[in-house]
């Protein structure tokens, strides 16, 4: 008998099937559905012809293998960006690995630090893929509901929850700010408290900053910019969210040279190099996309305000990011979430079920308010209000 794969199918395949089930139901509807379940944007990226130019008239070298660390120009642009915008004044070329989206960067880091049975504290609710990435690399995800405490409590309350979940097998702390799916932007004092907790227990820190460009309530703070934390922190960024380039699959990991050196070895033996034309396109966005980004942030804030004003459901107003997370426990009572999601689909709107964002969120649903233009979003909210009224 062959050995069973290390990746556990029993739980993770069930979680993956939640989204597969939703996609199947959307196809079965047979008519247009407003896609508020997917974390994407209706905006074209900066200079929407960039992709076309990136694949036309290219020099012959783009059809050869690229450098496994990333294109020189893109690495330099990343270094300049994280120094200026994220306060990582210690960053050099040796601190950057260009990756196939933030997903591959996060996976590469987990491959570097996890031994079988090591635990990763996941601040919940969380980006759904992180749980599977931890398990796929032999680790054990430990879910710690945290962001509700961040909204209405002092930093010590966050630390208390983490301390209660801590065991001797804990190896890493993962958190995401601005948060997907809940929309919290952690304050500097809260991030300082998380950093002190990690240092006290000698934990690695994985900071997922995919939505760093979209902090509305307060400035975004990168934990690796705080004193004494750079050496234990890896930070993941992505052009997917910042510049509406999800299909380009370009992200970057920034960490100390010692950590990045190991991450580079992993990347070299898995993806080797990121597609050269896509790196060229993202380089252009990094170097001349600031005006586009300012406009996108303003538009996203308007969409967030529209949801807060019109949607008659229980949720925390988004402080950043592109989502709201609907707490449907009271209207659903003991009914499963699909009683609501199916009714939404029949009415022509799709939302993401909450369970993939953490086991405590089985009766929650995520709504992405940037997936469609504002007039269509307003109509979809009215539709959702009608469904909620009938629960």
C-alpha cells in the first residue's frame, strides 16, 4: 500500500468543496449573478493596455529563463516601495523574493519554518488558503478568533487570546491587516503588542499585507518596521490587490537576508522564476501607478460607505480592505448558512460562506464591495435586504 499523502484530505477537501459547491450553484442558476463572493475588483489595472504591451515586441531574453529571485528592475522597485511606504528602511535587494502571487510567497516561507506537528497561530477570521498551506506543509493550524477583540478592546485583550491558545509546539504567528474578510485595520499599539508576544515566545511572524494600500480608518503599519521585529518577520505583498492584477500572479516576500536566502532556495526548486512579461507589467504599475491607486482607494471607500449606509445586516464597518463580514447567526437561528446563500443566489447575488475563514464562522458570509460598479452594488444590496427580510 502506498503511503497516504501528507496533506490531509478529510478536512481540507471538505473546505475546498464549499467554494466548489458555490461555483457549481452559480453555474446552475443559468442567468447572470452579481459576483460579490470573489475578492476582486471591477477596475482595470493602471494603464489597462499594459498587459498587451508587456507581451508584444519583447526582447528575446523574456522567452528564456529569468532570474529565480525576480527581475532586477522589479526587485529595485519593491525595495524603494517598502522603504518609502512601509517603513522597512533596512530592506535591500537581498531581502526580496518575487513570487507567483502572495500565495506562493507564503507557502515558500511556511516550507522553510515548519516541521511536522509545528503549530501556527492563525488570527481569525483569516484568508482561507492559509489554513490549507499550513497543513500541506505538515503544520497544525490553531485558530484564534481575534479581530472582534481588536474592534472593541485594548491590545492586551488580543494577547490574552493568543496566550490562551499557545502551546510548546507553536512556531509562528500569522495575521492579516487590513483584514480579509472582516475589514479591521490593526492599530500601531495592537501590532506592537502582537510583536512583543511573538518575541516573548520566540515565534516567527508572517504578516499578510495584501490589502496594505487600502486602509481607510487609520494608516497601515507594517510590523517589520517596528524595532527588533525585522529578523523574525516575513511580509507578503501582492500586485493582485494593490494594482488589480490578480491574473498576473506577481507578489513579493520581504524578510531579513537570512530568511530570504532560504525562501529563495525553496522558490528555485518549485516555481524557478515568475513569468517575465508579468513582472514587466507589475514593474510599470509600481513605478507609475500612484495616481491610479489613489483613485482606486477613493472609489473603494465610496463603495464601503454605500454598504454601511444601505445594507441591513449585522457587520463591522470596514476600516480597510474590500470586504464586509456578515454575522447571520441571529436571523438564521439554527439553520445552515446555505439557507441564506441559496436564497441569495436565486435572487441573483452570490456571497462567500464564512466557514473557510475559520471554524467559528459557520453562520457568517463575506461580501466583496469592489467586485462590481457602485450602481450594480447598490442594486445587489437592495436584493440582499429583501432576502434578509424574509429570513
